[in-house]
């Protein structure tokens, strides 16, 4: 038996300090949804103002090279558009600027 863990560091463009308040909360929901979709468990999720550290654990059945690639594509594409919506909402509320 073996255990596979992924360490993902996600950084917004230009490492802007936008991951605060409701933006950080929205981003946590996005990553939780991605983990659920791929049947992975989040070991640690730390959202800092300019980056995110995410440690994922995958069950033996899910572990494959393609699942890692799928996660990268999902975070890189689908997560970005969702984050943009969360950021726009935060800017509209005056939380970030």
C-alpha cells in the first residue's frame, strides 16, 4: 500500500495581495469543490494574501498521472474564472481595491 500526496502552490498573476476576506473564503470553496470532484481529501489549505498552499491526498484508486494533470487544468482554468467572480464581488463591496 502507498499514499500519494500533492503539494500545490497557487499564485495569482503578479502575486497581487488579493487573497483576503471574502476572496480567500471563495477561493477555499473553489479548492474544496475541486478536491471533492476528484475524490481527494484536503490535508492542509492555507490561503495567504499572495499565494495558496494546498496539500491533497488521493485514494489509491484515483492516483494516476492523469489526475494530477486534470487538477492542474481545473485550477488553472475553471478556478480562475470562479476566482475572478469572487474578486469582482469583493471589489464591489470595497473589501479589496
